[in-house]
């Protein structure tokens, strides 16, 4: 059994120079550095996607001279507690090195191991000023790619905050807008109408419960309906899987301000 090891954890997706500085600083705390590499599922829960699969990320990190070992671990609880447990089987002392974006208030591993004399806590390893971010790199790439390669209107992809799920606008041009609506199970949009636009809804996944004026009906994946300008309408997901709709808006004004709500589950009535 080793006398001590230093343990770092993260998704490192993709790896950047801020991570390298973090590894270098951690290696100075012990002569053996273990990188606990989060799973693809963890990344998907945290960021919504895994840019590089675990095997690719692990292969790159293993080839860094400062890294002695890369391990997989159970991160279903969104913490590195299992990585600490694994490290305790090979070392008398585990130095858990946290980067500058973590402290005692957002370190869930403390709940399990605070007070354990074999676990030493280090914070601000590699500096407290963030040099770079994997999300920054990916978002910058997406913005530059979209601007350079997509037709006019596609480059301004926006996520609109919605309590019922996700509301993503990915094509916005004069006279029309295309959106993806993801309605969480047992959620519904407000009963509403618009003064300046009509809408087309195409169900691509799940079962949609739709109200248009006095009519209520359901649509399956692959089916379509039209909401005339001025019609009261509502979209609901009464099932236990996500409902995904492609919405095409047509009209002179295509803004969120053009919503008149008559009933809303989230307290948004004016």
C-alpha cells in the first residue's frame, strides 16, 4: 500500500490548459497522481452531452507524464465519493485535490468523508482564477461554426427558460421561426393565444394532448396540427416520457411578448 496518493476528479471534456495546471499543482502534493474520470452519463446530466467518450478522454490523460493512473468510478450520485473509496484501498492517505471552482460549500464528498483521518482536503488547487472552461471552448466552437457555415437565421440558437421543459429556437428569420419544444412528463404549457402569429406543431416523439379553442385531441409521433392566428390553444404531456414538438411560427411578430395567457400552472398570468 502506498503512503499517499493525490486524487483529482472531473469530466475533462475536452481537456484544456487549465486542467493541465490543475494536474501539475496536484502532482506537487504527492508523488502519485490519480485522475478519477467522470462517466459519459455524468457529463450528460451535468452539461446535456458528452463531447468526447470516456475511452477517448482516458487515453489522452493516461499519456500525460504527470498522471500515474486514470480510474473509472461510480458517479451516479454526482460525486467522487466512490473514487475516494477506491483510492483508500491502495493508499494510507488520500489527498483529494479540488480545483478553484470548488470549496467546502459545493463539495458533496465531505458529507461522506469529512472527519476521516485518511482523507485530506485541498481546495483552490491550480489557482482560484479560472483559466479556461470546457463549456466555453465548446460554445465558442459552436458559435463560430454556426456563423461560418449555417444559413442566415440559424446562427442565433437560443434556449428560452421554460418551467415545463425546454424551449429551443434554432431558426429565426423574417416572417418565420422554427423551435423545438421538449415538454417534461406531466407538464403543460399555458392556455394561450397570439395576436400576430399562427403556429404549426409536428409531434416527433411522445404523445401530445392538444387543445385548440373548444376542441381537445391527441397526436402521436409523425402527426401534425395547425393553430390559426388568434385561437386559444394549449399543449400538454400527460404521459411518462418526454414530448418533443417541432413548432413553426409564421407572422409579423414572433416574440415571446406576443403571448396572452388565460390559464397557467406556473403563476405567469398578468
